[in-house]
């Protein structure tokens, strides 16, 4: 590909868009530059109503739109105008002249809203099918293939750039056209992938509906990262096209040096746990993708103090997450206690940012308002030669529906603490053990090969932080295979346990709890987190 940056002036443009954002602005700019505009159906109507001179595509081709608009641009005068080569080596000008084909230099197209249609409640298959664009992708691919001459624009965000370049330099450069061609093919690739995913899933058995035969995914490059988990690994951050509010993909940074791979991973872990333990004012502190301190309280300052108290050593250099507005008071408290790599919250006040400015390298991120409920989504994990796909773990039990399996019933306070500990344990790496009391994590054991060892670590963490385990509850992300875990908990001073149950040895663990006069509930739901 010879990118010598020749400038191709825009003399004729074809505009055909479903998303009419800024289309009048673009068209007016093109008219001022002396560009002839061709347009289709709805786009032409919008432009005419705005007083912009356009030629209807049906008038240009001499062929009316038909079949409810299914056929309007599938015509040699359109595709010949896009595909015609006018270079020294490949000159189609004689053929174009013979058949009255005029060169189209700029193509502006975006496609029928297939994705939005599939997400409508009670949408029918017929409605989905009607929102599969045929003419649009065909034109985009034709124009992008001929990017030596044709500029293809599929995103309204690029309108201003194209107008300015054409005005300033009297044409569009090779570099810009090739760049836009790449965007165009990525656009149609995503579109085709969405259609393929939807239709192959619909054609499967009921058990296969969520997992199509061929899986196509596309994410948008957001930023280069300094490196991955380690300095010798290259890395970048990609996001969904329209990330949901309250996610890392939709968050924005307001202070500090660039985010690293581990910063983003840890911030996502913190945000996930935070969404679980709310809606009361809450603080989550994460280190190496594990919560090391979590608390809920009457205000964010108290929540932070209790979360920090769980494990001050691990909190150093960690990621702090809050589910409310961080104020000057919160900021001053944090800086008086610790160094943090990242802080993320729905909103940070100007006064708080003035305080954090003392630590210019500290990364401050706004998540936007956190959602009340989590929508279903899928997790992907690359393995050598393949990809694991699963539903995201958005399941959570109602503590009042948990099954009490011991003679002693849990108290109201124990139930409340078990519900809190269970929500935290969901986001701790397996084998996960969480000790909690009064809306505060007392000790956390994470990522061990043995559940008993995780319990010992939780106890050790509590002792190191000078927190009393006696009277606390314990949550385990999976069942106890033997009674030794129950015995160790009783020895530490745990009074109530929440766990999934489901082990062959459940009768033994229940008996052990009864011997120690402990309350224990089964959730019948496991939360492995690897």
C-alpha cells in the first residue's frame, strides 16, 4: 500500500444515514465547499427540510426505491461511482463515461439499528430481520475497498475532521482515507458479527440460545497502557461500543498519571464488590484484585475508617472505591491515613479534587452513578487455543431465604452480618473466607489451595489489625468438605457461618456447628472466583 499522501478533493458525496446526528452540519459544510450531494429517502428529506440542495438517489439512478426501501442504492451508478478507479495504473474513466457513472468521492453511511432492535422487549424475529441493513454495508465495503480515491465515514464524530481537512488542504489525504477505510471495515465487521451471533443463537436448541456456534465480538481501542501485568508484557485497554453507566468502560479519569493494566483490573474488582454491598454508604479497598477491607456505615468517612482498619498494611498502595460522593472531608481523611494508587467513586467534588491535587500522581476516577441492579452479561477468558465463555455471576441470595441447618437460629445481627460477608466473599478469590461483624470485614483469607488455610489467614489478618474475631460471622464461597473448618472457626470465636452446603460431609459440619452452639445457614449457591 503506497501511502504518498495524495490529496483527493471531494466533489461529490453520498449521504445515507440512520443516525441523523450532525448530518445537517456535515451537509452544509459540504455545500459551502461546492460539493454535490446525493442522498437517500429519510436522509434526503431531513436535508431538504433544512434547505440543503440534494439530489435524490432515485432521481440520479432513474430507478425508484422499492420493496419498502430494501432496494435503493444497489445500482451500478452507485457502486460504479464508488468502485471506479481513476489512477494511472487502473483507469475506469472510459467505462464510467460510457455508462454515465459519476465518481463519488465521499460516502457517509451508518446502518439500520440492528443491535438496538434486538434489545427491545418482546421484539419479533421479523422485526429483527427487517433491521438487517444490506445496501449500507455493500456501499461501505465498496467505498472502503477503493480507499485510494474514496473517503468513507461511518461515525458522526469524524464529520468535523473530514470537513476541516478538505477545506484546509483542498482534499483528503491517503493516510486519512486508509484510516477511515479501516474504521469502515471494523464497523461492518461488528455489524455482521452481531447478526451472526443473534441468528446462530436463535437457530440452536433452547440450551444453546446464549452461546452461538460462531462467536464474534468487537471492542474499541481506548488507550495504550505502559505495560501489562509485568513490564515485559505489552497491553492496551478496549471498551464496549456503549458501555453501561457505572462500569470501568464508561468511567473517566479526572486526575493522576495514566492508568496501568493492574490499576484497571483492580478498579474493576473494587467496583464490582462495591455494587454488591450497597446501597448503604460503603468503601471497598482492593489489593491485587482481592478486597482487603470492606465496610458499610452511616457515611463514607466511617465506612472508609472501618474498611481501612481491616488490613492497613495491604491497603497501602491499594485501590479505594466509594459508592457516594467523595467530599473534601473524605479526601483529607484518606490522605491522612495512607497512600493509594487509585480512587474511584460516582462523583468527586471540586474541593476534594483540590485536596487530592497534593498527590498529583494519584489516579482519581469518576464512575458515574452506579446502577441499582446489574444487567446480565458474559465473561470471557482466553485459554491457549480457545476462549471460555460464561454468564457473569450476578446471582445473590436473599438472606431471609437462606436455609438454617443448625439447632440454633441466627440472631438478627448475625443474619445482617452474614448477608454482608456473603456479598464480600463473592468477590474474593477462591478459596474465599470472610470474617465480618457490624458491617465490617474483620479478616479475609483469599486465593488459597485449602479452605482451612484461608480461614487461618483471615484469623491472622484480624490479629494483625488488632480486631476481635469473637462474635464475628464467617462466609465461605463454597462448601466445607470436612468439619475441621467449622472447628477452626469455633476456636477463633466465630458464632455463625454462611456457606453454600452441598458436601457429602454436610451432616458432619452441621453436627460440628451444633456442638459449638453455632448458627449456620446454607445458601445453595456457590461463588467461586478464579
